[in-house]
């Protein structure tokens, strides 16, 4: 049975104290971040958090920040990029409430309607070559199904894997979904990472996402990413 979800930015009026991502160490850290830090960081311009809600209850959230990657880290995926730090959208936190975990509802909606839409808007506004995340071991499969490639262990957090998805893949998929016209014999699949020539500038934190569209991806898993 489908559960209707409202996707929107976190606001000061949102009651986050009831959110519970579970009793694992990662779940406790994700719960603590939304309850104690997300609003403050958003006010400071450090990050932007978006919620998935059903009947007013927070079913999950994703927190995004602007970041950079070095050309040497992505040259196996992207080609002909300039030799300075390259702007990306970083998934800093993503969590599903314990009551909704395993239902394959929240994670996919946050990816499609927030992460991908925000990344495309960022490229148009100030530059973005792709989406990055530092995934816990149990989250690597989730991101791989969306087409993310594992680049290396995270330098800052060695237990995590730095993963990357070129924005050209996402942008073309969104264009095909919006128009119903594909540029290939088959729609863009999450398993196919398409190298692209991209030139970008330094990004800035963007505002609420524009109208979302459904993407031709078949991803259907929920995920806890980082604590």
C-alpha cells in the first residue's frame, strides 16, 4: 500500500523531537542531528535539510551541503575538467524513521525529489559536476543502485566510502522524464555512469527545490547513510 509523502524544506516550526532513526549507533547519531543541529546549521547557512512527511510525521530527511572534489578523484568518471577543485552537491545526512525503514518509500523519494532536483538547479545557478556522498558500508549498495561509483575511502572518515554520480547522468534522466523523449534506445539507467565534459564554478547553498519530476530509475530501497 502506497503512503503519501510530502517533501519540503525543514522549517523552524517543524517538531523534530519525535523523529527516531532507530537504536543503532548510526541511527542514534542521525536522530540527534535532526533534533539538535539541523535547524541551527540551516540558519547559519551551513547546510540545507529537507523532510519527507506523512500525516505531519517526519518519515525521513536528507541534509545537503556544497563541497568540492579534486579532478584526480573523478578523472576515471569525468574527462577534460579544469585542474582546480570541482563543485559538487554532498549528501551529508540521509535517514529514514524506524517506523518506515524497509518499506522502500522514503529513500527513493528523497533522492529523486530533493537530491537530484537540487543538484541540477545548482549546476544551472552556480556550477555542479555531480553528487557525492561518504557512504557507510551498509549504504554502498543503495547508492550503487542509483549509479554512484565508489571513488576511494573517505580521507576524513576512513570507514566510509566516497561515492560519486556525474550530474550529466541525472540531468539527462530528468529531461527524458519531463519530455517523454529519450536520447537513447533505452532510458538512462542507474547502472550506467556516462562520462561528460563539464565546466563549472564554485557552488552556493540553494533554496527550496523546483517542481520535482519522476525519474526513470527503478531504485526502491531505503537507507541510512551517515551519523
